[in-house]
C-alpha cells in the first residue's frame, strides 16, 4: 500500500497513515434500496410488515361475518383492500348490546336443534309410509314408551324426535328468560329516570 499523500491539518509530517484507515465501509440497508431515493424515503419496516399481513390475511378479513342483525361487511379502503385503520373499526361499546347469557345459550341450543332436525329428516326418509307419524303421535301423547319400539330405524327416529322436542322447549325457556331480564333492566332504567 502506498502511504497517504494528503495530510490533515494539524497532523505531523512524516507520519504515514494507511489508506484503509481513512476509508469507511459502506453498510447496506437490510431492506434494500432504490436508486435515486434516500433510505429515509423508503417504506418503514412496520409498513412493509403491514403490507405482507394485508396480502396474506386480506381475503380472510374480507369475509362477511354473520351476526344476530345480519351480515357485517368489513370496511374497504380506496385501493379495494380491507381497511385496518382506526376509522375502519366499529365502536362495539356503542353499537353492541350488553351480553345476554340466556340469549347466547338459546342461540347455541338453536344450533344443536338445527343439527338434530337435519338428522331427523335423514332418518325420516329411511322409513316409508305414514306409520312413522302415527308412532310419533302416540309417543308424544304418552300412549307408548320408547321401550315399546322394536324397529331400529323407528327407534332412532323416535329418539331424535324426543331430543328435538326437548331442545325446542329448552330454547323457548331460555328466550323467555332473556325477555324477562330485558324487561327487568328496562323497568330499572325507567325507575332511575323518574
């Protein structure tokens, strides 16, 4: 290596400084660079992460959600993507009613009831004729007991029939309890206003 010819002011003559000491290595950015732009003008790592998350989870976030009142569509921004910003959200404390445990249980029982009704319709098609309706009528009136049925398909139909009746009654009781609780809360609220 050749010694450095230029000397800084205040440096003594005769001191040789190697060229590698005067050069600083250029460090590249972890995120790459764009010709003509400073690194400060490039996207922030948080912004890049948000774009990747939007690309990967955007289709799932765009799916509508079923609620009691209907379907909720997510907010869509000007580029057609899902808006994840603060203005794309909903103030749940303002729009959602207080959690009603009885109504929630009634909805869950209703889901089980729908499943049982589907199974009941499947078993119902396996039994020909109107005799099955007569057996179910006698079972409902208490004329016969479930132990009196010997046909396996008819026994499965009878068990499903009794289960659906029990679920219907439970769902109606839960809905009535929910209605009574709402009525009680409304009365208490009106008393506070008076």
